[in-house]
C-alpha cells in the first residue's frame, strides 16, 4: 500500500531549534484500531526528535503533549503498523478522535484542536488521491499481459483520471486553506504532491504563496514556521526575478 505522498520532509524541520518548552500541554485521547504502540515525534529545528514511545492499551492512546514557547507546536504520531498522522496543538486543546492504523494509508478523525482539524482537512484530499493511485496501480498489475495497443489505451485513460484528480485535489486544498488563511497548518498544504507532481509550483503559484505568507507573518510574526515559509517564498520570488532579468 502506498504511503501518503505529502512532502513532509521539508516542513518536518520547520520549527526553530532553540525554542524552549513551556509548561502548557494539550491532552490527547484517541481510539486506535490495529496498532499497539505509537512513537511520538516532536518537530524541532532542522530535525524531528522522538519525544516518547506510548503503548496503546485496549485500543486507547492517552497522553499529554507539551507545547514549546510558540504555543503552536506540531507532532507526528508513528504507529507500529506503518500508519502515521500529524497533530498541531495549542494551549487548552483537548483532542479526541478515532484512528484506523491498520495500514500506512491511515484514516482518522479528530476534533478539539483548530490546528489538528485543519491538518486533517488538508490530509483528506491526499487520502483520496492516494486511493486512486493505488487503484490504478492495482489495475495495471492485474492487466500486465494486455497487448501493447490495449496497454496504451489504458495508460491514456489513467492519465486523464490522474489529471482530473490532480486539479480536483488542488481545488480542494485551496478551498480548505481559504477558510482560515492564517492557520499555520496551511504551510503543509503547499508542499503536497499527487504522485510525483507538486500540487503548487513557484512558477505558477508564487502570488498565492506570497498571499498566504503575508497572512501568516501578520498573524504570527515571531513564529518560526511562519518565518521560514516567508523566507522560502521570498527566496523563490528573488529567483523568479533573477530569471526574468536574464
């Protein structure tokens, strides 16, 4: 089964390394199906650091997650089945939900956290696109002995389906982000992919990135995630300007 294709590596390192921990916590209560253990990974600086390994007893995962001094902190939960999900927390968050962790294509629902609910909304288009990709891959494998003509016709149909899904996925993500343009979780949406194709490209979407960058910096001028996104957007803009000059 294909892993979700969100490009998380860059933004898994988006929080500044020197951020100090505060005494604030968020509480997490998740019903988890299929997994017996979860590694909780905290996003810090240019790397992710395992925070703890938690046993899932009787299908229930309960923990308190500390916030850093930004008071908006992101974590990964990595299950022993290969499933995973991302949480964003703020002071007072009381997150409850259900997780199907039986395979890497993790399906879940959460409520009680603005950041985590936005992350979930942005993840759902990823899940739909991943299911389509897996379905097409499965069909291709089942019909590997097709004639060349039949295979070419099949690949053309698959391309058209993927192209349609790509643009739908993109529209879904933009609609979700537009509902709360200053939500820090939106940064993760800009680096999603459908297969190997980026959802947003600097060559065509720089204006959109600049709009969201400005909204995030205005709302959270000192938050490292907003700062890094603004810096990356500025770098891309400077690169585009240099290209135009040449």
